[in-house]
C-alpha cells in the first residue's frame, strides 16, 4: 500500500496538479493539508472522477485537512484533535481505511517566536503527544501523516544557522517531536535515507527550489504491526508551474504477516476514543521509549562538548549492596544565571532548573522548573556550551555527592512530592521538591525546592547564604563532604521560630522611595506546619509612605493615588508617625461590616471616597538596610530606569547589574566628592567583566545625569564627562560602567590631565 502526505497550499488553485499527480502515482491513501477552503467548496467531484473518495474538515481561507482514499470510503474516527474543545482550527482528522487508522495533521507554524503563536504550537504538540500515545497503545495499526512544521535535526535543513530563530528549529518543538518518536513510531524518510535526507519544502523566495535550499518538515510516522518497505519525496512536483511550496512525501507499507487486516467496526472507533474501552485485539508490546530523546533532540553533539550519553543500565543489586545514588548541582551561566539540580533515578539524571539556587532557610521556596532528563555522564561536565547551541554559556560543577530518597522516589516524581537527604560538599540534610503546577496545565512543569523545616542543617538566610558563601566549582576547589567537614551547623525549627533577628549592629538608612508589596505564591497544597487563617479583604492593595509631614499612597504597581485617597492619607498623617511604610488594603464596608468590592469601585470611579477605609496588616516604621548611609540626602535610584537588572556582570561571583546599582547607591556619599567636576573616563562592560571592555571619555551615548564639560578644557577634543550626582552614578551603572578613571584636576584647574 502506498500512502502519501502533501501540503497542497490551496486545493482549488492546484486541483489540476493534484489530479495529474494522482493519475501518475496512484497512491492508495493521501493526506492533504492547507486546503484553504470550507468543506462545501472542496473539489470532491473532480477527485471522485479521478477515483478517490474524500473526507474533509475545511476552514475558510486558512488551514483545512482532508484524507483521500482509492477504491474505499474513509471511515471517520475523529475530526478534531482531542484535548481542547475551544480550539476550532481545522488541523486534524482521523479515518480508518483497509483496517489501518490514518491521522492527517497540520501542526501550527509557531512564528513569530517567542509569543502566543509559539505557545499555541507547543500546547497543540502536547495534545498531539497524548493522542499519539493513546493510538500507539490502542492495538491498531496506525500511520501519522502531515505537515509537522518541525525540522527534526540540523541535517534536515540546507543551512540551519540562517533559520536558528525560526519556530521550526526551536529546541522545544524538536523535543516534542522527539518525544512522539520515542513512543516507538518509525520516521519513514529518516529510516530509508541514512545519509542525506531529501527535503520536502522550499520557500518561494530567493530561488530556493532551484538551489535546493530546502527543509524537511513533512513527515510520515509508521506504527507497530506495519512494515515499512520504501519511502521518498516526489520533489519534481515542486518544479511545476504555480506549484505548492511543499512536495508530496510517500511511503510503501504493508501489514505484517502475523497480523491480518480486519474491517473497522464501531467497537474499533470506541476503543480509540476511550482508554478504558475493551480492546478487540491484543496490541503488540510497544518498543521502549528512548529516555534521553528530548535531551538529544535539543543538542548537536558535533558542536557541543556535552556528553551524548545513553541511559545507564541498571545493575542487579543484591540486598544490602545497593550503590548510593548520585546528585549534582551545576552553576550555569546561560541567558540568565541559574542552577541545574539533578538526581539520579532509573539510569538518568532527573533534572530541574533552579533560577535562584537552593537555600538552607526553610522559609525560602526556590522555584524549580522540571526539565528534560540528562545522562549520568553529565555529572562530570564542566565547560562552555557554544553560542547558538541550546543552553549556551559556561557550566561548572557547583556541588555534587550522593542522595537518599525518603520513600519511593518514582512514586514521588509521579505524585509531585519527593523528599530526600543530600550528602554533598555544600549541601546536607533533608530537602523536598514539591510540584506546584498541575501536569500539562502550563508550558513549564513548575516545582518548589526547599529545606525541610526542623532539619538540623536548616539556617536562616540572614545568617547563611550558600550561593554567596561558596560560589566556586568543587572540581577546581574541592571542599570534602559537608557532614565530615563540619558538625551540624544549623538551627532547629524551634530556634528559627523563637530567635529574633539581632539588630544591635544595624544602622539607619534613608527611607526607601519605593517598595514592592509581598505577594502570595500559588501552590497546589498547604505546606507542612501550623497555619492560621488571615482575613482576605476584598479591596485594592495600597502602600503608604510616611516621611515627616508627607504621606503618599501607592498602588501595588507603584501608581501614586494620594490625590484620589486624600482622606485616607489625612487619617494616616494623624497617627503621629515620622518615618514608616504601611502595607494594607482599602475597602468599602457594607451595612453588615463586610468589604464590598462593587461599592469600592463605585466610590473610586465617582470620586466619592468618604466611605473608603484602609486595613493595615504590615508596618515598617524603622527601616533598615544592609548597607549603611549617614546622609539624609542619600541617593535614590527611583529616577533612573534599570533595564536587565538580573544580567550577570561577574560570572565568578554571580554579581548582577542590580547589585552594582545598589553598591553605587550605597557609596555615593563617599564616592561623589572624588568624582565631582573632574573629567572622567568610564570603563564599560556591556557583556560583563569577562567580555570585551571599552573606554568612554566623551558623550557619544546618552547617559542621563552625566555632565558634559566645556570643550575648552581639552582643546582639539570633544567634550569630556563628569559624574556630579547620584543619578549620574546610577545612570553609569545602567550603562554597565565598572570603573571610573578621573583626572587629578578639576574642571576649574589646569586643562592637563596630569
């Protein structure tokens, strides 16, 4: 049996080409995509005359799919991809023909990415993965045909680097395709062509057909119980007059001798629609999925030094002789610094990306994104991933050792709760990973990593921060096991609750100009501990800043609402506070004394704020800062917008741009007297201190606050710069200035820099 798929790109415009190709090649089943017409306008009669019955799911102008069958009527199974009743795009169709189920699909393109179209593509891919897994286990022979809008590897495109930002080549899409292959399906073209695969798509622009500058994005995947005999691409169809930009892809298949074809029945349709339905025949056991398929799909091992690796074979272990399981935490300077947390399980390293790293403080819940499994070999990887490759950047082994699960870790991974002991060079004691997102609900599988409350190694973050204290590689600077190097150094849970923070050495700082309110974090279950209920006010969050006689009111987004809520501000002024921030919520109470949100909205909209009251639930009346400043005129960064605050400036310490901003702000009082009115050369590090540095002496780029000096100071040269204010200092930090080189004279002195 010959089966084929063709993105026809407007069937009515190319019906003559289609019919001509059908007469010459005589395929038994054809899947069409992008028919671009409603079902009623499909050229059913012309195809019937050519000997083909049609099953169509059309859509006006865009999309649309159809299945053609020679000498048999297609029996419809489903006419939309299950999983999202709100998705009305015509992209998926299943039909049974000659005892085989055929699925025709047109996967979303996803461009531009990143963005909502790419997010839709990944959601659609996940629904497809669930459906293909169901089909694989249904017991029926199945073929998947269509335009997948995925280039599986760099070998499937003429020049991958020119398409690197396109949605067709993104690692997430490639990994999704690989995860479907890992269910056991056979890629027909990939199986037949071992060296150079034929392309299936050539853009209309820049003579890409003539230059064979193509891509392979149309795929036929063959299921179990079917034997693949041959496959190919009818590329000459792309060279016809007014062609589609795709060429037909075909495969010759046959039912295996051990399995006879059977006529589809209503029971067949039901079994495909429900996992609980009784199967009419026994399915052959599926091939074991490749556990590292997603890992491999995201990487080109001809370019990256990361281990290609394979899942480790699990040794037979006798009782009492089990080898300890490994863990590793790698510090990874990718697009943003993060920490890759990996636990050995079933021959692979189950992995999470932890943006802010672990904390010994049980109060700190570190976000952890569950990512693809890694090979055991990855535990020894240190080095740089090349630019343009997945996860490009420097990687060090920040900690490693062994771990002991509490309970069954496989069961915990499935249920979303893993408890374990770590025995590492930096980490020890009891930890927990808890899933906070529902499986499949979000693009990312979100977990939380945290230290267990009550563990002897727990320490408040004000006392100890392992990220700052121990920033280096344990390969370059071995520490030995923490449990052997130190006795239990932490505090108990009761100590964490009862020991107040010491403020003996704290010094007053200027009242912050802005504060961000603490917000709740959504979790799937209540964390362990003794909890009480706090009243939920049905109102608007408001922060009040009190300094001297002035009271200002701000929304959670920083908007000044003082004039709207003058009566509330006046009430706060009567409290007698001199320096404070108040965090609370404004409400309007109904006759029963209960907050009424509609009344609050009406009061604000109609400027009738007499009945608005503010409930205060957090007070900071004596503000402390980690860096002391004496002057009442201490600088503020409120007038300088800081972009990319988390960009890493010093990879050796993890120092970020925002840290540099805060440092300049804290020392401005002492630094500015040495800068004021002195011509200054700036050393800028736009990509961090490990990247290229350059001097700037003249106002060639705009830096708000920096003063342009009189060009007469240095005749024959452009104007020089001076850093005369805190705003200028912070503006320099925004422009990645890491050094200030001043003349030894001021602008009023000698023009010579000596």
